């Protein structure tokens, strides 16, 4: 731990009280996010409104997945918002939700493009969307593992 870092952590700890343990998480673009773990083990992200924003984004995306083509039309907005919410509110549930909903949205987009290109030609109508969804999951897994390794290295 760099010199001065311990003093700063003690000041932050004194600010939040003795029953809470502050820690530093790597943030977006080199910034740090402060989170506080309470006695019950819950985590609260100081100054981060992305919990409710992410939840609403995930609910809207899920609803659009049930509509006829709504997810396809809204994908340029919903996919980036889901990943921003997952990176700004870095919990496992947010990363899993962003991964699953993004993979399903991309699969639906690729299915529509495949349908327009080759109609219902087998195996392309199911193979290409499946591969596209797997690519999204692989990219998300790589992003998550890189983020996890960065946070362990900073501790």
C-alpha cells in the first residue's frame, strides 16, 4: 500500500463510522469508486445512481425482448446502457443480467438479419444467432475476468 494511502483509508473509515469498512474499487477510465460494506455484508456505492438506472434498463430491455422486434430497434441504446450500468455498478448480478440480455438481443438481431438474407435455410437460421450470442458471452467473460484481475491487483 503506498505511503499516505493508509492515512486516507483511516480518514474515510472515521468518516463512515467504526461499523463500516471502506475499500477502493477500480473505476472507469482510471477513476476510483468508493464502496462501503456494512455489518450485514451489503455493499453500497457512494454517489452512484446506476443501481436504479441499470435495473430500469434491464427491465425495459427484457420487456422489449418479449415484443415483436422492439429489442432490435432499441438495441443501439439498450446494449450500451446495460454495459455502462454493469461497469458503473460492478456487482455480479448486474454483470450477469447485462451479459444475458445483451446476448439475447444480439441473437435476435442476427436472427432477423439471417432471416432477411437466407429466409429459413437450415442450419444458418439457428446457427448464426447462436454463435453471435456465444461471442457476446465470451466478450463479457473476458471483460469480467479482466475487471476482476484488475481489482485483485489493486488490493
